[in-house]
């Protein structure tokens, strides 16, 4: 037995030394400790011994078994480490290689302008509302007190979708004002929202594109009056153009959905053919506004005796052109990357 054990250990050390993979070590392990393994066989002989002898030999054999297991484990650890070294060497990343240049995108002036407008009204407590680009007649016209013969309803001004079986006809919304209607019908006052979004009209020249953007505003509560409207819009214009000296003028006007209505002009100078914002004797129209018409409130289920407020609407492209000196509206939608690189904004600026 003593000899057997010595031989076993010599054999094991040799076998492990030449086992050069995890699999080869497993073969050695089975040969030593498997069901018919060398050590297992020796362990089986214990049964034939006297109790005293069995205790002694058993102890020895168990000690040998622990040694065998430890030798195998040591060999496995060495092999795993070697395998890892090989992998690390093979998968080495050359961090000295210069990075490939990433093409850098930029933010379109329309997106940037909407973000700026939203942030400024956000400070004044407005939240954002949305509505669909494809509107029905009720939200786009009727509820806004636009009668059937209103010019905006003419075929040549509005993109109509084909008539449906029930005779109704959807339109690509001609303004963001329908979002006022949707908001008032969906939530109880007080309301204080802006609604930026796409709008569509059958128009195309230097200053018109068939698709453009507007921001609508709506404030409804029990006591908001025209003074609040003037203060809010003036505050916005000064903040947006980053100048407290840009003159702001409210010029009486007409919109079916407001009464009284006004157009808002900002002061500029056109001397020498160049347009400059500021006090200069000339005026430039930038938005429409007014006190929400009682008929509009009624169409939204609000009692005009109790609720009142103001609304406004402005063109986003026009705001962007004025602030950033972009001369031609049509270039906004030509998707020329050179234009974007020039007039676009870097994300974190
Ligand atoms: N919807 C108008 C347009 O497209 C703009 C407008 C004017 C909106 C006055 C308003 C408003 O809310 O009060 O020309």
C-alpha cells in the first residue's frame, strides 16, 4: 500500500506536469479519482482490512486524496491563468491608435427656437400642450369661430384630405390654434399652455413654405385681462431677443377667435436696406393675439361669464430668421448640410 501510494503520487505529478489543458487535467482527475480511478481502487481495499488497520490506512488514504485534489486544483489554476494570458495578448487593444472622427450633427434652428421659446414660457409657468397635425373641421375652424365662408377655409389656402364616407373632411391644420380647443375641452381652468408644432398652408414663395411651425399660447382663468396679455408678450419678446430696448407695439387687428384682437410688432430699422432690430422707426409684425372670444369659450364648454383669458400665435421660422439673421425661409427645408452647419447649433452650446 505504501508503495502504491508513492507510485501514485509520482505518476500524478508527472501526468499533471504534461497535462497542458483543462481537458487533459480532467482526464488525469478521472484516472485518479474516477469510479475506477487508481485512488478509488485503493480506497475500496480498505473494506478488507481489520478495523484498526482500516482506521490507519483510511487516514493515510484520505490525506493522499486531499493532496491529489490540491495538486489538480493548483494545475488547473496555472492553466486558467495561462489561458487568460493568451487571451489578453490576443485581444489587446491598441489605445495609441487615433480615434476615427465622428461626424458631428447639429440642431436645426427651428428645433432650437422652439426649445428657447418653451424655456422662456416655462419660466412664466406655462406647460406644453400638443395636438394632431391632421385635424378635423371642428377643431381647426368651427370651434375657433371661423364661419363657413372664412377665407382660410378656401380650397386654395388649406390642404384638405379626401372626403370620408360620412361627408366629413380632415385638413392638415392651418394653425396651432386647434390645440387651444383640445386643451380647454380636456382640462379645467386655470390653463396656461403653449403649443408648438407643424402647420400647413397651400403657399410657397420667398416668405412662405407649405409646412411651417407655430407656437400657440393660451391662458384661461377668472381674472386674466388684456394688461396681462401685454405684459406677458412684452416680457417674452425682450427675453427672446435678449434686449429690453426692442420696442413692442400692440396694433388693433381682427381674428375670429379673439376679441379684442391685436397684432404685435417689434421696432426695427430698415435704413440702408439692412434690417436691424431696435428703435429705428420701422415695424415688423411677429405675432397675433387677443382675448379669447366668448364663442370659443362656449364651444369648449366654458362659461364666458366666469372664465376669460388670452391667446397668441407666432411663427417659429420668423422668430429664428430675425434672431439669427437667416435671410430666406425656403432654405430651412432644403436639408443642405452646409446650411445646417452654418445656421445650426451644437448640442451643448
Ligand atoms: N392662428 C393665427 C394664425 O395662424 C395666429 C393667432 C392669432 C393665434 C391670434 C392666436 C391669436 O391664438 O390669439 O395666423
